[in-house]
């Protein structure tokens, strides 16, 4: 049973049905909410979840194919009493769109296929991904996905949206994610594109290394009625990265409507955002959020002023983006080194922050105790004495140790 997510409020009477498909590792809400808000005036909108993702916590018991996912979408549409529908899907959601166009051509009125391909990756790529997720879980994919998913500067501009998408990935069921990978491993409809007669808009992200522009061009050229649109500055999750542009393209393609341009958001006076943010900033922000938590990073971001903005960018790019993302040490080791440095230098506020981070990175209470005890030999007993006090306060607050009498 495919789980549906409804967008919009009020009556859906006389509105055409638009079905939205997700990308691997995302949920319908995190990927499509912003674009759906702009589309709800014109469509009755339903989105569907991948197995083990978002609201759908059911993991397939056997092999899964893209055709199975497409059949689930048709069942969902049948349940709401519709026959014809418009469709838009990103990545594997786009692959499902192609399958729907082949399996049920009389039911799909139009299709917008974003950041996808008639063949995505290779069988070996997906088998390697399955092995990775079974070894380290979906949370272990967050750092690499932050670099693949978003165009330059997106994480800095939209930290909440980026954080929500990465949290959705970390929260996806390992076997659900693996099952979708296996479905993609067996998906290849390149030799069937000419069978598709419905109007298809293929949308590529200019910065997308996962499903490059050439793959979307292949779709646009291969179907009978296709067109290609390339979005500058966008990588793999176009509905979340560029919701205004995606909504406008869907409206134009499906209904022939030219929407009014959305007003540019106002910036807080005197608080500039990061300048010339690039991949190291994006990766750094993702790791910073993963290690320190959204609440801490949100507080730091909210407190940024014109005086401190450059420093915040420096820390994110150079500490988190250039060092914490390196493969030479795992995060547990980096946490132990950082705690030792904070003890040695007497940086108590930073020590408290990194004790919390160490627990996130998998250090036990006993290991943190041993790191500080070891530091007493090389950094001095008074420094370690203070460090034990600070660490205990943090660990009591986390509920990891008992409060002193």
C-alpha cells in the first residue's frame, strides 16, 4: 500500500489531480512542500512516499521494481476516484513517471520529470550503495548526500530546508532505502522512450552530478513530445532547491498557465549571508548540523550580524567543510582530539559543545571520561579538573550520568 501525502486546503472540486513523486532518501513533505504551496491553488495535489521513507514505515519483504512503485501510484489514484492525472517526480520519482507513461499511457495527462534518467547510474553503483547502507545505515550517507544533492550556496541560503532533507535521509529505514536502490539497479527504459506519446517536460539541474543534463536531454529527445529545461544553480533536488521555478514549469507545462513571479524575499538589514559560498560551505554546514545539532546551529545563525558573518562563514567552510569532512579520521577520533584541545586551552564553552558532539558521534560516557583523564597527564590536573566539571554538567543535562548530590 502506497502512503499518500495531501497538500493544500479547502475544496479540491474541479481541480485536476497532480501526483508528486519523491527522490531516494527524501520524504514527500521535505522535497515538495515549498513547490506544492505554489501549486495548490490550481491542483488537487497528492504526493506518495517511498517504502521506509517519510510516513511510510513499511519495508518491502521481497524484491522491489520501479514497475511495482508505478503500480502503487496507480492504486493511490484509483483510491481517490480519479482516472487521469498530471505527474511530476524527481529522481526515482521521475523514473516512476517514465514507467507510468509506459504502463498506463491513457492515464497520464502530462509529466514533468526532474533530475532523473531513463537509466540512473549503473547496477554496480546501486549494489555498492546497498552495501554501504547495510554497513553504516542511512545516517552514514548524509555527508556524501549533502555534497551531491544541493547546488552551490543552497545550504547557506536555506539551512532549514537542507537540514530537513538530510534528516529525512538519516531517518529512512535502511532496508527500505536498499530496496529502492535495488529497484533502480534493474531500471532501464532507454530503448522504450519512443513509445511515450504524452507531453513530457524534462528538467535538469545544471549542477547535478547524479543525473546530469545529458540524461534529461536523452528523455526529451527520445519521447515523441518532449522538451528540456535546465535550471542554473540547481543540483539534484530541484523541487526543494528552486520551488518557484519548478512550480512555474509545472503550471505552464500541465495547464498552460503563466504564474505571476514571486516577490524576492527581503533580507534582514545589515546581516549579509555568506558570500561566494561553495561546495565546502555546503558540506560544512551539513556536517556542522549533523554533529552539533540543528538547535545549536540555528542559534548561531540567528545570532549572526554584519560584524560576525564572515567569521561564521570561515568556521563553516574551513573547520567543518575542509577538515571535519576529510576521510583520514572518523568522527569519533576527531571528537576525542577536539575535547583534548579544548581541555588544554581552557575553552570551557567550546568543551561543553564538543562533549555533546562527542555523544552524537558515538563516544560513550566512559570514553569521554578516559579522554579527559588522559588529558590530565599532558594538559595538567587543574585543566582536567575543570573539564570534568564541565563535561559532567553536560552529561547530566543529557541524562547520561546521575546528578551529583
